[in-house]
């Protein structure tokens, strides 16, 4: 399964200079948040594959303008061709506003998924906006990751963890690829293509 992961910044290659051939071979599109809903709707128009999304901390406009033809996977496990995908959007709470959570609030969101996690026997891909604590996150509160995400990775050992929020343009400490235990960690900033079956995706990310 070939997956296009996107986040934070609209790709000019996919939007301003779009050619339908650029989506050939893509089996699934996953947005990790903070993208213009019109951008997601645009991509959904030119593909027959599912376009999944969660909310970033700047996605309050989705309430009035949800992405057409796309599927919100917030607080649920979505299964595509046997691959179980858990979505948990938002960032650490640093000011008043939607799609921001304290560590305790994020733990409560995850606790509400316990029956779904049990029924689905875990998940294969964790999709979040914020990174995990001390795993490609920032030390300032707005870009700090959630500790409970590390707990999820340690307990369920998913194959992939996709996140956004920390732009690769922020500095060298924010990497495209990392690995935590058996989980491949991918920063979806702008766009990134990988194969779910790839055992060494860090060598082949495009």
C-alpha cells in the first residue's frame, strides 16, 4: 500500500502545479493537520482513494468548511484494506482555542478508545498532529509532544507513527524519519510518500 502523508504546508507541486499523474500509484492519502480544507477537497476531487484527516491546532476553520469528500478519523480507528489507522489530532494546549489539549485531556481521549482498541486488536498506523514527547518534538510548550503517545507506541507497537506540527524548516533537530522501538516515525511536513510494506522506509522516503 503506497501512502501519501501530508501536513502543515500545502505542497505547491500538488496544488499550484498539479498533474493527475502525480497521484498515480497512491492508495491512500493521510493528512496530519494544519492544512487548508480546500487543499484536501482539491486532492479528493482528483483521486478515488480515501483522503483521511485529523485536526491540527490551526484547523478551527474545518468547523465551518469541512474538507469535501474526505474522511475525518479523529478519535476512531479507520480500517483500510486491513490496515488499522488510529487518529488523534490537536496539539499541546498553550492558549485558549480548539484542538489543543493538556496531557491529561489527551490521556482521557485515548482511554475512551479502549474498547475500540480491544475490538480491533490494536492498530497499525498512529496518525497525530503533535509528535510524541522527546521524539522529534520541540522544547517550547506549543511544540512539545505528548508523553501518552509514547505509551501508545510501547503498548501496541504499530508499524508507523505519522505526525506533523514541527516543520522541518524549524531546524535540523526536526527530522523526516526516526524509529522508536519497532515503529517507523515519519514527520509528514508538506508531503511524504512511503510504502506500508517497506521494512526500511527511511531509506526510500520521497
